[in-house]
C-alpha cells in the first residue's frame, strides 16, 4: 500500500517537461452511463459536456462529468453557459467531488466530428490544460449493439504546425506530415469499483444469450450502406471543392509569374536604353507593384480533414458492410463519374473494422460545432434518414493528377447543372400531386382575390388608385408593394424556414406574392394605353417582328424561375440552388436580363408613359433582386459562390469576352433539354394567348 502511495505521489509530482505520453483513458462506469444517457436523450441533436477527473502519469482518469445546456446562439446566453460551467464545478468542489477539467465529450450523428471547430476547441483547452481528451459518442451505433465511444487528442506534430499557422504544401512536406497525423485515438478502459462489479455480477442472468443478442438479429445493414455511400459521395464532392481552391491558386500564381517576367523584361529593356543614354538604371524589383505581392496559398487543413473522413468511410463500408452483400457493390450504385470514382477508391482501401462512419456537414462552411463556448449546437435535429443536403458541389470528373502551375487544367463545375431533368427519375404521383395543388391554388386565388363578388383584388386596386389619379403613379405603387413583399420575404427565407419549415414558408411566400403579382399584371394590361403617348412605332415595318424575337429571347433568360416546379409548389422540399450551366454561363442573373429585355421590348411597342413607368419599376426591382441574390448566395455558399462569381458576369457575355468563362465544345447540348423545349412551347403559347389575357383582364374592371 505504501508502494502504491509513493507511485501515485511520484506520478503527480513529475515535472511537466518529462511527463510520460498518454497511453490510456480510464473512465468510471458512472461517467460512461451519464454520457450515454445525455447523448441518447437529445439524439439526434448534438450535445456536449464537461469531463472531470485527474491526470496521473500515462493514465487520464475520468471519474465524473456533467452536461452543458443546449441553447440558441446568443452572446448573452453564451456567457451564461460559461458561468454555468464555473458554478457547476464550484458546487462539485463543495461536495468533495472531482472538479478538475480533463476535457469534454460530445455526441455525433453517424460519426461527423472531424471539423475545424473541434481542433480550435482542443487548442483552447491546451492553453490551460497540459493534456486533455475529447470523448466522442455515436448514439446511432447503439442499435447495432456497439458502444461507440472514442477518445481523441491532437498529435504533438499537428499542434506544432497549427500554432505556426502554416499549412502550406512546402511546410507539410518539410515536416513529412500526413492527413493521418492530425488526431490520435487513445485506448479507453472502463473502470468500476469492486462493489459495483460485484453488484453487476449479481444482476447477470444465467441465460446463454441476452436481449441484446436478440436485438442484433433484427439489425439491417441496408440503411447504413445507403447513408454511408451517400455521405461518402458528398464528401468526395467537398474534397473536389477544396481542390478547386488550389487550382485557382496555381492559376493565379502562374499568371502572376508571367506578369513578373513581362515586367522584368520591360524594365531590363528600359535599363539598357538608360545605360546607352548615360543614365542610372532603375531597380529590377519594385515591391510597391501589385504583381510582386505574394499570393497566399490556401490552407490544406480542411482538405486533410475531409480526406480523413473519406478514408474512414471507405474503411467502414469495405470492412463492415460490403463484405455482407451477396452481390457486387457496383450493382447497387448509379453509373456516374463521381460514384464510380468512389467505388474504385473503396476497392483500393484496406478493410478496417469497428470504425464509426463520419458524416460530413454540408452547410455553408461544412462545420459542426464542437464546444458550446465557441459555437452553439444546432437547435433543429437532423433527419434520421438521408440528410437534407443544402449544397451540391462538384459533379464533373475528379482529377487524380496534381495540378501543375504551368498547365491549364479543365474548369471544374462548382455549382449545379441548371437544366438537368431526367424523365425516368420523375414520379407520376408527384406530378399528379402538383396538378392537384395548382388547381387548388388557382381556385382559392379566384375566390379570395380575383372574383369581384368575393375577392379583395378590386378593393386593393381601388385603394392604390386613390393615392393618385395618375395611372403611372398607381403602376409604380403596385410594383413597389409587390417588390417590397417579394424581396422582403426572400431575404427572410433562412429565418422563416427555421421557424415554420421549408414547405410552409414556400406556401406562405406564394400565397402572398401571387395575388400581388396578379393585380399588377391585370392593372398593366387594362391601363397599358393610358397616359401620355411618347412615340408610335407599331406601324413601322419590321418592328413587330423585332419585338416578338426580343420577347422570345427574354423568356429564355427568364426561365430559371420555372426550374424545379415541384419545389416551387412545395411538393419536393424547397432548396436554394447554385446554378452554373446553360444560360448561367452567359449571365449570372438571367431573370434580371430577361426582365429588362421584356420591359424594353414592350415599352418600345406601346410607347407611352404607363409602359415606361412599369418598365422603370420592374427593372429597378430586378436590379435590387440581383444584388440581394448575390448577397444571399454568398452567405449560404461562401467560397463556392465566390468561385462561380469570378467566372460569370451580370452583363451578358462579359465573362466570355473577358476570358473568365470558357464554354465547353458541346455547349449547345446544355440547351437541348426538356426544360428549354418547355420554355419554347410556353413562349409561343403565351404569344397566341394575348387576346385571352386581355379579354379576361378587361372583364375584371380593375
């Protein structure tokens, strides 16, 4: 007993500089039960808590823990959370319970925890605690009879690199650092007192099998295969997005080097002339010149984390699931470039067992909070099935060869294929549902708004018209009201979807916007020839044909508003898309360009002040919409949108002329698709339906 006491005293009195490496994390059974209970009660919401114990030599003892409250993201609440932790530890100290912090624990959904926030939390803990660990628990594994506890710490080599803030390729090669060297997994040993062990022995039954053995017989690997493959493909897309950053860097670096060489050659020629004239030569370096400013190399930390996740996905599928399938894996997969790349990656990965899958988070910055003091945990739980992925990234061929700074690599597709529509993947039930919803909406719109005997449409028009007797002013007021409501609700989309959900917000958005748009259109049709006549070109030969062609072209720019009709009607879950192909290569805001073309064509044809005021209002609304749309996309997609923004333009064909947008050789194929054919038919039908629209509007007397 004295020997044990001396060993303990020697262990805790050793100098920090010669402390032995951490070899095992010893957790009390009570602490394990607390962690499991907290994570399971709030699953699938991510939760976290504090670990308490003692650092003794090469063993980190975890004797107790307490949870952190799950709260919304607010600075005052964040301060309250810090006070809660300190107050909780003070109370534990008063009752003589271990209150030394040795790390924290957190839950994960299908193993998603390798994030930048986790690393930042580790580094914050390292400022005050020499050695700490993070216990990761995955509640989803409990149904398979697996105690998915994992103790992690950062490697010493990684912390040295992180403190230096230099994750460039040169530095990583110098340190011989790999993506596998970021985290170290520490073995976990669950410890119980002799009395607890004796009590658990008494509780054990003599049956040859337990209830858990029966439960595992009902476990199916199919959902895990589906989820893991889905997340792995998305993770590969995210990795390709990181590769895109380095391609931009090497292209800019190559361009800068060419500019430097051209400038240097020009300066040397100039110095030769100056020497001939007996003048002093100019210096061949000019630090003030922007072309000599070093271009910062992107950090490789994010790509290392994603690569680690990809490796663990491959090990999980190859070792835990694929071996159980009676048929080859490729029979279950869609034949796409990305999927086949993932499949071949699986074949080249060695099996590894008992590895929890790591599910990447596809928010705007791909991060899941690791600690409440840094970033608040999400308030809404993710789905237990396939997650709602908010962004879809690279869908083109994956490059396996490194990008040379002197080589011009093909442009990867960052955004989504705008006109992608496969008839074979459409569900008849969804389109029937869409037709029913459309009929119900039109019926309700007629009763509540259009019908003068029951609706409020005419009263709304009369109220706006009483502001001024001028039809021009009334036209501008109607557009201003519609634009304010339409753009205002669009700006509140993120907040509204969190409060009431995507589908409910889309219904609310359409329910308010449709009546206002209907009133504005009907008022314009009925009063288009009011006001002062500015010019008359309707009798000029060729004007009618030119106006018709302009309107036809304008609808090809306006068509993005008709994409994903099932999402517009909230049949499918509405999402914010980042288009990049088709008409988007010509202009980043085709709806604005189409509206401007439409307004100019109609104003040229009608030629009076009402048409001019309507065009002025609509063009101003769409100019604001273009600015607001860029702002929202930049907020949602971050670097992905910035990448698209660099090689697209608002002004049509500007990016193509400037060389920022390189059209594929088969660019025409992006227009030979069903959505464009539908737009063609709709445009021709709208032209011949003009008399019907004019007659229906006249009968409303708005």
